[in-house]
């Protein structure tokens, strides 16, 4: 059978395009909140020689980030435990793959400097701004419970961080239940006071979560394992170089440097592989939300964790093999690739 010259040329072009496409690196679409992951990775020079590309998306809070995960608009993102539960309860096909443990102090109920509020009991009858389903919402509910109160004893105003900040400043709400870096910004810039901090109320767990579709792709799964190792190393570097990191974080999120530094330094965050304690903490959070009618049906969280990712040289649970070709910041693995920002 003979083919015409134009047909042969077209076939060659299609084959060339296919081979070129196959040779291109994987692109991870990463969702960040106020630059937290990206700032660390860039400051630590941990994105050099990536064997895959990164496409960043920046979100001001967890709710829109969760929507992006649910819609498949991003592959993975950093999200608090409570927002992740809301996303899962809404049917999002995502799973947590690692946890960032931190001191929960900065997830807090705050008030203006001249406010008479001094503790959880003082919140009765007050207007509290927070994001519905956020970790701020969770901490506010837990704070009320410690004083024998519940959501019926206050008026919640569900607002995003920018609107909540303005509402607190102009007096249209009495308190704002928020998280870092907004707590640190409010304290350092607006002289706000912490009325109730998150210690003893919230586990301090934030997750790196990925869509099930992403996790089912071996190439993207391998890229996520590498990304997680780089992220862990970059965070360790950031705590060893607080001044350098605070400057970079302030540039990315547009906050004063002292607010950026405070928000990160006092969290004392550490990435770790998923374990039974973390799963139990997430189940307790889910049960609390269900008891308060915020999640309509009881959610069994175990199935929403993928324990096939490793950190600190530990073998991943439930996975036969996961690539660990990752380097420390400043000494990444030797591989060709690019980062897209």
C-alpha cells in the first residue's frame, strides 16, 4: 500500500508530537494558602532541577481551595483538618497523604484591643466572624463548648478573611475566629488581642491532600512523593533560617515581615507521615462536626487517608514502593525539569 507524501508527512508529524509529549515532565498543579509552601520551597532553593513542573495556584483560605480540589482544577493542596472534612462530606474525591503538626495557639478567637472580651464565657451573645467549615469555625465552636455554650448562644457571621478583618475593625462583629498568618497580622498591625487560643481545642493538624485521580497516576504519585520530601526539607531549613524565610514569606503574602515571622515561628510545624493517632484526631473532629449538625451524616475518615507516602526515611504504610528520589534544600536530586510559577 502506498501513501501520498502529504499523508506520510502528517503521520511523521503526529508521531513526533506524540514522542515529544511523552518526553515532557509531569506537571503538578499545587494549591497553596497565602504562599506557605511556595515561600518555604523558594527560600530554601528546593525547587532547583525538578524532575517535574509545578503550576501554583494561590488561595486566601481553605474553602475555595477545597472547591478547586473537588473540581479537579488542582492536583494537590494544603488544607486544614476541618475544611478537608467539609470537602469530603460534600463528596470531594480527595485523600490526605501527609500531615503537618503544629502548635495550635495561633488558630484563635481574637478581638480589638479595646474589647472587653477576656475569655470564652464572654462570647455569649456576641457576633463572631469566621469562615464556615474553617479551622477558625471549629475552634470557635470548641471554645464555646468549654464555657458550656454552643452555636445558639452566639451569632456567627460567615466571612472570608479580608471581609472578617474589616468587620472586626469597624465593629460590625465583636470577635474573629481565624488562623495564621491572619492572627499574627491582626496582633502586630492592628494590636488585636487573642481572647481564646487554639491550644487544647484543636489538634493543630494541616494536611497535604491530593485528588484520587492524581493518586491513581503513578507518575504524579511519584512526583508528589518527591515534592513532599522537598517540602519537609524546606520547612526544616526555614526554621533554621527564620530571618531569610520571614523576608521571603512577607514578599509572597504581602504581610509585614514581623507578622510573617511571628505566624511561622510560633507554629513550630513539622511534617510527618500519617499515623493512627492522626486518623483518630481527624475522626474526633468529624464526630464533633456531626454532633453540631454541620456534617449531616457521620463520616468514617479512615478511607480518606492514603498512607503510601513516607517521610524521614520511614517506609510508607500500605504501599509496595514509592520513589524517594528527593534531596535536601540546596542539594536536590540531579534530574532535568522545570518549575512553572
